[in-house]
């Protein structure tokens, strides 16, 4: 029994402290579910009975703020789904949202579900500051740390090299492979140019919906497009940026994905559900794999995940029609491609990637998967693979067919 992606919706991805930063994270998670109900529910003259949804599965990497206490369940309730619809939140960091597609596929193939809402959310602008509980009643000082990204409250038993900043780890791996600053900047420029061209060509119409942001000092009222896409960037502008993680290293803010806010939701169902709703599926979730490596070599972990997936599918890289590799850093994407020379780079991120669109962790891989399906459909169908690196040394690869 195939697991089909029936439809999907996402918010634009907002800049850090940008147009979506005034939206509570649990409210942000609600928006794409509400949009899917608008399209397919009774109020939109659709055939979707919300009570038929078997589960809501969301990815969320933080969980320390307004997304605490199982944001998937909160989003289901806030979106107006019946209280009988359950929800569960998954955390595989940058691949959290991708994990929801894999879990939904397993449930449908096993016959445990017929219709599931999947997706993910991240409100990195609203990530709270936290402090650990003191070991003694009257501590000498209190440590306060941001939860927006990366390691915090590190266990001292962790090996020091495991817990270096993510950008520095990506830089060290890429430098060791001989990847240069010029190559990283060129890859970033490619991402922005392709993303800007995609927006101008209407590629994201029917997937991204506008969001009316609440009134606030940083509100732009209606957010319609991904805010981090820079159509005016250039190789000269990128070359002028300072190193971000070391004194004179190649990784900069310009060739890294930005902190972002956003949410994505998709309906996953059986062929019978697709017929009942009267929709043409975006694609089929075929398979997924996960792999692990040294935590400070997390940027290489997608390589074994992709190789395992190709082996499981019984195909060669040359048989894959399109690739989406989540661009946490240009250093990361180029490191993966360095180890997979058989991958045709012209088929990778054909409409840009996270360096341009943004990287709201829990929502990133759902965006990548749906973009992959939509891009394949525009080209007449085929096989696609979406992959992402994951902090603490993991990599994920997911195959879809259109």
C-alpha cells in the first residue's frame, strides 16, 4: 500500500527577527494545518472530514519555548481539529520534519493509518533563553544560554571535538577536503539566484501561502515570500563578508543558511483517501534511511544515508532524476557532493536551497521534500532523493517518486 503525499502548504520562511517573529511558535505551527483544512475541509466545499485524520506528526528541534508540551498536539487543537485527533512531536534536529514523513509512511504501509498530517515548525526568533537548575541553593552565578541553535548546557563528559560550533565543524571538514571559500561563495550565489528566479517564475504558487503577521515593531503585516532570498547579492558582496566561526575561515554568514521562522504541513494518505478527497497526489514516499558519524563530522553523515538508500532502492545515482540536499552550509553541501562525484550537480537544488530560503529546523526537510515532488512533477515525474545533515552526527535521506 503506497503512502501518498496528497497536498501540502507552507508559510513563507521569515528572517530571524523578521516578519514572522511576532507569531507565537504554536500559532505558527497551526497555520499550514488551517490552510489544508481551508482547501479540503467542509468549509472549503471539500471532502475531508477532519475527524478522519488518524494522527498529526510534527517535527520541532527546539521545544524549549512556546513549542513545549508537544507542539503537534497543540497545533491540532488550535487549528480546530476534533479533540479526538492525536498528535506527536518528533526531534531529529534538522531532519525532524523529514522524520514525520517516514513515520507516516510506515503507519500507512502497515495499515495502522489511512490519513496523517505531517510537517514541522521552528520559530527561531522566539527561542527562549534558559538557565540550568543550580546544584546548590545559593549559586555563585547563573548561566543563561540561548536555545536558538546549537549546543547548550553541554555535558562535560562529551568529547570536546564533538561539541564545537556547527559552522566551525562544517568548516573543518570542508577545509580538510580542499574546498575553498570561493567555491562556497559561488554555491551560495547559485542558491540565491535560483531561489529568486523560482519566486519570480511562480514556482512556489500553490504551496506557499501568505501570512498576516500580528501587529508589532518588526511586523511587515503580510509576509508573502521567503524573506532571506537575496536577488541582489553578488560574488563581490559575498567575498566581502567576514569569517563567522574562525579568524580567517571560509564559512561566513553569506554561505551559511540563516536562522529562520516557518512551518509546513502535508496530508499523507492511501490511494483510497486520495480518491475520496478528489486530489492528484504530489508524489509517493518510497523509502527513508538514517546514518550516523562522529558528531563533529555531521556534514558528512548524509553520504552513508544516501548510499544506503540507493542500495535499498536498487538504483544508481545516475538514475535519480532530481536531488534536494538541504543547504545548512555551502561547506556541508559541497562536502557531501565531494564524496558523491556520481551525483549530477545540475540536478541538485534546481531552484535554490536553504542558504537562500532559510533553515527553520523542524520545517526545513518538509519544505525540501515537497519542493522535490513539485519540481519533479514540473519535469514530467521521476525519482527524487531529499537529504539533510543533522547535528550530533546524523544524516537522513528520503526517496519520493512522482
